[in-house]
């Protein structure tokens, strides 16, 4: 298993530089990190070149699309697809979750469980068809306590059953904004186990980002046609 | 602990951890924070079952004890600690072992000084390392090769300033050289 952390935010959005995140992730046993800053903040992360100097860990620059409605989501995804290796969508709103699941350009729906919204059956079917991965973002489990965390756990437990039923790809992340937000793959596996995710599915979830990246980096000219 | 029937005695695991924080972490704050995370995640009943105790903590590295079947639960609850004493922090599990001795030897570095972060290096051919402490002419050296102190039960190699300079005309055998 070569685990990747697929949804991090670095300076200027988070509080740690890309190289600091890379160094911390390497010490925790990751093979790579994907930095997905939101499209609404000032664009590219600072110090990407410095992060590439950290030996033994791959640093990938992706993007996390913030959209207010379905239409702008699809157009942003289509235009960003060519420019970045990994495309995430800022989820949480029920309509946006659904729209992201219906868009084959999208790789990952980040934190779909923020707030009370979850994934419905229709969205789950769409995600399966378009191979859009769902993020199991464990930051609420780390940062929240009491009733708020109980509500979040209820939603996530229910949706994990749904993901299993429809065989939707899953990625585990902390959505970290600082090196102190990062957790090692083993710790995340232990936390996910409390939510009802077994070890095998967790391991699969950690190695999924790398295979998605390998697919995205091939030069596709149209659907299913590759330029060799 | 009061003596107990050997067959009924519970088995234990020792969890070696490292605290990464933005400032100095006090042991009391850490214990309170782990307790709070534990009762918040598992409740009183779960906390009684995994029987977590803080054995030692030196400001950076520490040791916890738990029941041997519930180490994964402990990993999860340590991962949910996000601040200690009002300061952002994270607990990293370094490893789990069956005895205090093994956990300490395997997972807790014996010298916090890294060889390259100390400017005072000593290199005498067979002996090389970085200086930990100097008292008069006595020098404690953290060796690059941990095997150097094997068998003696010490952490550092003891040297004097004479070793470094070769012959010294002031040498009179006393430790401070006066």
C-alpha cells in the first residue's frame, strides 16, 4: 500500500507551507499528498517548488472547486480538468453533492457530510456510474465534541453503508490545513473502524488516489481514447 | 498492584507516543486532555474497558498503558486529541509493545539531540558523536553509533577534554582540572 492524503490545503489558504505538510506527511508514512486549495482563494499554493525538494514523498497540485450552483460547477470542472491532475469539489450542500456525483470530470467529492446533508440514493447511483470518489473526511471526528460529533457520526455511519452497497470508491482524508491536522494512515484506519469501515476497505481507500492520478496523467484525447 | 491470580491477570500493551505541539506541553494538561477525549469518544463504560493510563511523559515522548485487545481504540482516541492546554497539538503513536522496557528501547529515542542539530561535534576516529553536556573537563557524548554504549547500561559515552586535545600539561587527574 502506498497511501496518499488526497485533500490538503496549504499556504495561503492553510497555515502550513506545502513543504511543511510534505515533511510531516512523510514522517507519518504517506507516499504522497495532494494539495487542493479552494478555487475561490488566491489561486496556486505558495512554495510548490520547495515542496518538490522533500525527498521520498510525492507532492501533487490539485484543486477544490467551490461552486454555488450546478451549472457553474460543471463549467469550472470542464475548464480545470486540463490544468490539474486531481479535481475535488467542495461538498456539503445537497445540490452540489448531487451535481458533483453527476460530473465524470470530478475525481473526489470532499467533505460531503459537512452540515446535515449526506448522500442520497440517487446521488450514490450517479457517483457509481461516473466513478466519483467520496471523501471520508475525519476532521469533524478530530475537532468536534459532543452533540455535533454525534450527529456527524450518525450521518457518516449511514452513508458508509450506502457506499458499500453501491460500491462507490472511497478516500480517507483529514482535510488538513496545518501539519498538526495530519494523522497517520494507521490512526485514520483506527478511527474509520469505529465508524464501521473495515481494514480492507480502508486500505483500498488509501491507495485509490495514486491509481486515479495515474489514470489522469495519461493523455486522453476523448472518452476511452488515449494518445500514445 | 495487589497480587492477583496469574490466570486472571489482564495483559497489557504499552503505547509509545510523541507529542507535536506549538509550544511546551505540560504532563498534567496532556493527561487531562487524553481523559477528556476518552470519555467523549467512548463514555465512562468504554473508558473503563480500555483502561488507559499515562505512565510517563517527558515533554515530548511518553508512554501509555492499555488493555492488550483494545490498542486500536486507543490509537483512534489519541488521534482525536487536537489541542493540549489551549495550544494546537497532535499525538503521534510511534509504536506499541508488550513491556515498558521494549517500548522504551524500540520507540523512544534515547537522546533527543539529533547528531546534526548540535554544533559541537566530536570526531575521534573510533568514537564520534555530539556533545550533550559539559561539566568541567567531563564531557558526555551522544554517540552516532548506539552500539557503542551497549552492555554498559548508559546512554552516553563519557569523555574528558583530554581525549579531545591529546596530551594536556595541566592534567592532574581531578575532574575539573584545577
